[in-house]
C-alpha cells in the first residue's frame, strides 16, 4: 500500500525546492548529468536533422509528404475517439474547489504557526534533529521538511502499511499504532485480512502456490537466488537468454534485453539513447523514472498536455520548424516518450495518433508499457495489440515484469540493432547486478501461460477475467455517482475525491471494513485532485468486488463523495462467467 509518485517522494533525503516540488507535476526540468551517448547512426542518430528541413514546409502548411506512411489503423482511431468523452476528466465544482483550497490553506497556516511555536519552545518537536552540523546547509529542503512535519505526518497512518502475506486477491495487513499523532509507529503482533485493491497484481500471478511458484522454487535450488555480477561480466546465465527470447517472441519483435529493476530500465536507458543536442518530448503525466532518465540524458525536454494529440503536434511542429535554441540547428534526434496506461490517471494512450505524428515528423517513439503489458490486448500483448497496431511501428518498446507477471525487473524490445547497442552501452548492463534466476523463471513461466504454451487456456481465462472485472467495477462506480478517471478497459481505477481530508477519511473507512487501497494526494497528484486508486485483478471474484463496491457506496454517501454531475450509464453492466 505504498503511494506511487511521478516525482520525488515527499520524504526524500535530497529534494528540490518548494517551487520544484509543485512544478514537477506540470513540467519536466531540463538539465541533469551530461551523458555521452551515440545511438547507432544507422538507427536513431540519422535523419532528424534531415527530416527537420524536409518537413519544414509541411509543418508550416499542415501538409504531409508521406501520407501513405502515416496512415494508421483507422478503426483504432475511431475506437479511441469513442472513449474520449469517457476519458475526459470531470472537474470539481466551484464549491468543491473552494473547499479544497481553503482546507489546504488552513493546514499550511497552522503548519507555520506550529513551526513558530516549536522554534520558541512552546511546542516540542519529535522529529529527528541533526546534531553537530551547525553551519552546514540543511540536508532537507525547507518546504519538504515543512510538508513532512505538518501535512504528511497527519495522514501517515493510511500510507506505507506493512503486509505479511502474498499480495494476492486478499492480503494480510499488519496493525500499526501511534501514540504521538503520527510521529512514530509501533507494529503490533496483530494482523487483519483485507481484500487487496492496492497491488498491481493484474493477472493474479503473485502467488506462493501453483506452476509459477513451483518453477521459481526449482530454479532457486538449481541456480541460487544471487548472481553477484553484471550482465557484461559473469552475470549472464542461460535463463536470461531464454527470458529474452520469449519476450521477443511474445511481442513479435527481433530481440529484447532484460534488466533487474523496472525503474532503472527507464532512468538508465533513456540517457543511453539520447543526449546533448537531442530533444525528448514527454507527456506531462509520465512516470518519475522517465523524468529522471530525461534529466540524466542532458537532452532538452519539452512536455505536452496529457494525451492531447493537438498539443503534441504543436510541440512537434515547433521543434521541427525552430530547431535548437539560439543556434536554430536541427535537433540531432527527437524522441517521443509516452506510457501505455498512466498509473495515476488510468488513461490509455492514443497510440494510433502518436504513431501517425511520429511518422509524420520523423521522430522516434519510446513506449513505456509498465502497466499495459499483460493487462491490455486480446492476448495480453499490451496497448499496441489493444489498438490493433504493429509492434514494429514503435521504435523502443519498454515494459516491466512487476505488474502482470508477478515478478521484478523490466525489458526493452525492438530491432536487433537497438538491442545489441544497449547490451554494450547501457549502464544497467555494465554496473547493475543481473536479475535473480528464480525471478527470471517466474516471468518465463507466467508469460508462457499467457501465451498458452503450457497446454492450457489458463492465460486466456485470466485475461478475460481481468477485462470483465475492470469493466464491471468501473461501470458500477459510475452508476453510484462517483467521478472515475480513465478508460473503460484500464485496470487502474482512480476515484477522485478532490478534498484531501475526505480522501484520508474515506481510505480509513475502507481499511476499517477490510479493504486495502491507496489514497493519493499531493505531491503525487496536483493539489486539487486527491484520489483513491483501485487496482483490479483477475484474481478478484464477483463476491469480492461486490463487497468492495458496497463499502465504497456506504462510505462515499456518508462523507458526500459522489461529485459526478454526469448522468449514470444508460445500460446496466453484466458480470459474465469466464
């Protein structure tokens, strides 16, 4: 039940200023460590300069020199257009917005008052104090320390709850108590069972019994759990090569490379692909790992409005027409960075339009499928399959094994030339320890089940269960009058409460009734868009979902959380047996 953030966590040791904390959710900062790179010249370092001149006239006049090349699957575009109205984020009423900002203002004012009283000795602070560092600049930035002391501390009891079981459809949560209003917590010897609506266990492969667990156990006895070396030294085992072959086959591409950590797959490989003189065009809601990778690359980063194709084309056109700042030289390369499913919004990327624009303006496409691989598409092959497109239209396919596959790590897939380059140049292969063999076996086994290579239809059954559960849960919430963000088929379901205090109380009420979920507030989302995020799993039964929905309805009605002004869905949803 740990809150996920697009930016740095509020309690990070070394943080940005208060202005950076607020702005990081609306724009990416440029700069970062300069990083030598030089992607294979026949692939990514080639024609963006030429393409910039070539498309100068077409950008200005709205023309397209390659009409046949940019023609995507029109059925996919129509499908996305049909969902646009549903995906549109319903805003809070003026009354709710005023209450939200008023409540936050009161919290901040009382926070400054409490800090003043602590400074003059009227109130004591229970926060750890640095000693022996007089004259040093503070290790914590002032606003972040203020936020932790006076705001985050008040809601800590609903966050970072420890668990002591497999995070399956149900999970055992450990009881914590605090005697000093959130300054410190003690874990008791009591636990309580909850329905798990917080984990990214989309296909239910987070299990300690069954074929995946058995295969991982056998591999642990055979190969151990530690590799103790990097991929470029003595850390490449036969199981890693087997994993990369099955990933490439699953996605229908030439080759793939795997890494032991999903976050590092983004943050350490983007700098390998683009550097100084390059341009990264990034969705404003992209994950923190992509922001970190963009900063480390040394490339210029520009953002476009979330999933807004008109704004993306505007940014692309200006990049092609005007080139680099000051010199006006063409960019060495332009890379579009988007996600398949956005983890805080639940929206699905408008991939047909993104591919059309990337072909039109000769940019490269980096697609993060952390939340969509295994969770979308008739065969679980992600957002590309979901839209009926070809994986080869995406230059760099990235995904993680931490969600649908119940494991850890990440991958990048694409052309053999791309993967060969990353095998020799990526910091993840040069300096990071290789993926544990039992983890690799868990991924191989779960992926083979999804593909039906185990001789059963278990994988297809799980995919259908996830799709059914997602549509059922979302539809019922909308019937009740809640504001729900995201696409109908997205297994991430954000229920927007706007007022942070209400979200806090609502989350506590759910936990008290045996439902584990995640309350999300600033800085993970904008100040006025606090929400409760539910993650749907194929392992959830109808009885579990109905119990959760019943508790949500009663709790939401009690604290007046049904803010939606839209009419409820016209047709009831059916829960079909799979």
